[in-house]
C-alpha cells in the first residue's frame, strides 16, 4: 500500500513539473514571436552601446513605451 502511495506522488509531481515546463516553453515562444513582429513593424528599435569595459551592450527601445 505504501509503495502505491509513493508511486502516485511521483506521477503527480512529474505531471506538475511537465506542465510548468510546457507553460514556460509556450510563453518563451509567444514572447519571441512578439519581438520578431515588433522588429518587423518598426516598433522595436535597438542599438549597440559600448560600455566602460570596452564590451558592447544592446540598448532596446520600444516605440510608445
């Protein structure tokens, strides 16, 4: 009986972790699609800005924001 309880919890926890992973993947894909559309329409502007260390940093600006 105790083994079934442990197996049941493992299945439930695995399902929850899988659901969180799928949710994160979907949000990432949606955000990436939005950024590509904003870039294509001209609403997203970015430029390279040198830092004090000599490295480049990306400055992103959203029109209207």
